[in-house]
C-alpha cells in the first residue's frame, strides 16, 4: 500500500510528468526512491498519455513514446521516420547513423520562437524526426509565444531540467542574448537555427537569405529578358530576413541595369498590407512587369489586387519566397513564376550538431564570421520554377491549399 503522504508526492510527480517538467526516466527514478513505482506505472495508462499530449512542453523519446503521437506535430514515431526518409532536404548534412548516441541517455532542449506559424512547427517536426532515430535521446520543446521574456524564461526552465544541450531559434537577436550567455556559462552546447544572436554560441546554422533571393532575382532577370519595371513588397522593414532578401534582389539586378525597381513597400510578410500597397502601385506605375515579394502571402495579396484592378491581361509576373507546399502549387498553377526555397526543415541538422558536440566530435566546415562562435552555412536549395516544380511538390512545408488564382476565374 502507498500511504497518503507518499501518494500525494507520487501524484505530484505524475502531474510534473504530464506537464512535461520531468522525463519518464526521472519520473521512474524518483518514484522508485519513494517506493511507489508500481503506483506510478498503474497511473501511466492511456488516459494519462492522452492528457499529457495536450501540454505544449513535454519530453519525448523513442523508447517511451513509440506508440504515442508526439506533441505539437501529432505524428507517430513511424510517421516521423518516414518523413525523415522522404522529405527532409538536409539529412546528408552532418549525417549520423541511426541508433543510440554515446551509450547514455541524452536530453536536448529545443527553444522555439513560437508555435504561431506552421513554418515554426515544421522546424520542430524535423527535429523530432532526428530524435526518433536515436532511442536514448529525448527532446524537451518550449513555446516562446513570440515573446522575448517568455523565451528567455523557457531557456532558464530547460537549464533547470538539466538538459545536455540547447537548440534555439531566437525570436530576436539582442533580446535572446542573455539566454545564450546563460547556456554557454552552464557549459552546454548551444546551437542556433535560422536566427542568430551576436554573443557566443557553439554554432549558428542557417540558409542564406541573400543568396536565395539573388537566385530568385536571377530567374526574374532571365524571364524579363533584362528589361522592365519591378515593384518590391518587402518583409517587415528592419528585420534581418527582409534586409537580406532585398540585398539579394539588388545583387541580381546589378547585372540588369535596364530593370528598374519603381516602388518598394513594407508588406510585413502578410497579405493585407500587400493588397493595399499593390492597389497604390498599380495606379502610380501602370508599366509594372513584375512583383518581387519577400513572402508568398504578399504575392497572393498582390495577385488579388491585380485581379481587382482588371489587370490580369498585363501578365504581371510574381517572384516570391518561402517554400510552402501551397506556394509550390501556385508555381505549378502558373500564379508564381518562381519561389525561393527557404526551408524550415533544419531542426534535424541542429539536433545532429548538438549530438556531435556532446560526443566531442568536430563539426566540419565551420566558418568564422562577424559574430562570436561559429557559422555553418547550409547550401541553397534550388529555386522552384515551372521547370522543376514537380520534383518539389510535397517536399515543402504545410498542408494547406493555396488561394485560387483570381486571374484564372
């Protein structure tokens, strides 16, 4: 029998586990110390597993969750392994054999900017896919809610849970510097994905927005035969991806002096501002030949404006970025002329970099760069156009359908 005092303590342990605050391994160890392992095992039935799937923070492991769906992505282990094999574009980067890593249990903390956008959830999915390959590795995921203070607190929580390494995609560079410094001060590997901080880290891993946008710009130059008028719908002005995508476009246009950017506006990565800007641009610049958008949402908004203005017959070309399956379908349908292939599927690379560091392995091809720590630059993926779209359909992120082309109605 379990006395009332121990029962309360064991109930508290079960609650901690359900909320993702302790791992199954730690739960079992502490329950054993209290002499109530059988009590806990009896409680760990389907009902508790179902309830535990709801919290946004929960430790994962291949051994403990083989039959369960994983939180956030709601994918089974088998589905994640299939996703790894069939979709992930960078699985040969820092390639690692499946199986146990290092022979002892390892816990990786993953601090995500937020779960507010499917691009961010897809990054988590790729990290889960790598963890699914290693039975002794578990992942603790936190939702930063796109809030600097929350994400800093998340990293504090991960360190309190004694993770062996931290993978983080920061909501903002300067604001997450304190969290990065804490991880490094704790002697833990720190792997940053997609967005960087200017202070020390083990490695920053990301694609180049500059070279990706330059590739899209080069397609635009070719399709315009080196002449024409272009309007630019940027991402949020001042954000590093928007700055870099504009830089890449300008580098491509440097080779085509007869292509002029006649207007630029801040579309904020989304659809409604793009519609308003495009409404104005179409009036002020009737000669527009192409739209260079920093995001697919902006391109869909621009096309809506073009149709509403009765300008479909002008065949204004859409050049965009983001690499969603909906965007690739819009390429297939002829709405987009090109889509920059900026993939969220880099979480697996981050996990592998953390595991390699924990094993004392050298990460190859690291570069010194303007910030502290090292840079690992992922290679560019091909710009998706009508010529190669069939190869990429189903390999982008997300499962939503694109909006109908208003000029095809």
